């Protein structure tokens, strides 16, 4: 009897009409349980095609926020970076006998010539066809040298340096007068010779001025340049000269704020007058300011004044971190120089990245980013940069016609 009820139940279930509301059609069940896979379809961008995001680091992080960019100064830094091969190769080749270098040797001197390691020097030479040339010598060796046009430019540069010789002597004297012990290694000034416009033969050049300089041997065997005679007329900083002409401008040059409570509710003019209590008097870079405590207000005012005067002695009123660090001991600078300069945005502008920054003297430039006072060497350098970007001698004719 039980078997009869079981078969009856099965028969009723099999004859039950199909209901769309309760059960899915067979076709949808087949699609859901399809044995075919779509995993072979690429729905994501492969890693090798993804753009790599640079992690923030001092090497690639700009000093300035985009909202405070000074386009003129930033462009000058980019120009110098793009012409690194030109400037370094010019300095290095000018020291070589007959101004030539074997091409095989040039490919190994990437630091000296200013091109990235692993790159071929030929590609960088080809960018400046009016300045450099590669030729085959009688011994079947390839050589790198200057073009005849560039050799003529070098002779012109020598004449400029000869005409500015006395001015360069003053610059070197002022550097020594600012230094802590009135002496510094010859090599330090030589490494920064293009910054101040001193000649390539600087080490021998200073010997002509025995009334001003003396060269002695240091304890480590290095050659040291010492100041022979203090010149009171040169012991006046650029800021002190400016103070006599425009007192208010110098008062606004630096900012050393006085801490005060908000409850005082001071107006802007009152805050400025209050800050002047800290700002003035200035500490001369030609004084013994290095004796002040490093953390003291007077010590910071002295170091800020040192950097300001140092930049005023340069050709383009600017210097890189490498130039500043070169004279760290002589000028009693600290590891906090970068932060110190950032606080003085009225006097200085820091361009580039946090690792390789360049500091500009704001007073040395006009609103359009042009130097207010151009040294003849700067004019020569700008002409050289223009010639370096030309790709054909015919462009020289067009350039001379435009002038």
C-alpha cells in the first residue's frame, strides 16, 4: 500500500505544469552552468603597461608649491640643466692640450663632460654642431674638439676676462674677508670659478697679486689662499650700500618675527614695526658674527647676511646647494641653511627640487626675471647658449641680420 502512494506522488509531481514565477526556464540554467570560461578576456591593464608613479622624495619634490612658482627662475634652472653637457664639456675641453680629447676617453668621462652614465657622448655632441665636432685623425682615431667658430668665441672670452681682471680680484678678496679665518682652499674657489667669472688658470693667476693674496701649504698638503691686506673699502656689504639709498627696502628684505599673543590685536603696520626690533640692526658679513651662538638670533642674521653677500658676488646672483656647501666651514653655515633660506622668501627664492635646489637673490632681478646688472661674462654666456641651440651655420647669418 505504501508503494502505491509513493508512485502516485511521483506521477503527480512529473505531470505538474511548468510555472515561470517559481522556476527558471531551462535555457537560463544552461547558461549559468555553461562549461565555457571567460577568464581569458583581459579586463585590467597589464602591469607592464601601467604608468609607474614616482614616490615622493627630495629628488623629485619641488621646493615651491605650484601656486608660488616663479616661472622665470624655474626656467633658468631648467635651462642650466638642459645645457649641462655644453657648460661642463666647454670647461673640461678648454683645459686639454690643443682643446681636443679622444672620443673613446670622452665616453668614459660622463661626470666631467656632464652626460648621463651609459649614454653615448656622440648623441650629445650632435646637439651642438656649431660648438663641438668629431673628426678622424691621421692615426685613424676619432677625436672630440671645438669647431673653428667656438675657438674664436673662446678667444673673445679670454679678452673679456682680461678686461674684468680687477673686478675679479675684488670678488676673491671679499670672499676671503667674509671667511672665518680669512683663508680658504684654492680648490674651492677654482671649483666655483664659473660662478664668479674667475679664469681657468686661477691657481697661477692669483700669484700676480702678491699685495692682496698669499698661497701657503695646508697641513694636508693642499694649497691655501690667504688674505694679505684687509681693505676697509671692500668691507661694505651690498645691503649696507642699499640701506644708504633706500632704507625702507632694506628693512623689508628680511623677516625675523617677534612672537606676540593674538589678544594684542595688532594691525599690519604695528606688526611690521614690532618685527623691526628683531630685524635691525643687521649683522655685517664682514664682522666676527661667527662668534655668535648658532641658535641665537644674531647668529642667524649673520648667516643670512653671509648668503646674501655671497650671492651678490656671483655673476648671475644665484648659487646651487653644491656651491653653498662648498664654503660651509669658511662661512660657519649649519645643516639648517635650507630651512633658514625658505623663511626669508622676501630676499631669496629657492627653485628646483629639495635635493638639488638653487637659491636666487630676488633683488638682483627685475619683475620680468632679467638681471638688473649684467656682467660682460653673462652676456657672453647667453650668446653661447643661443649658438649652442642652432643646428646649421646659416642660422648665424640670420641671427646677425636680426641684430
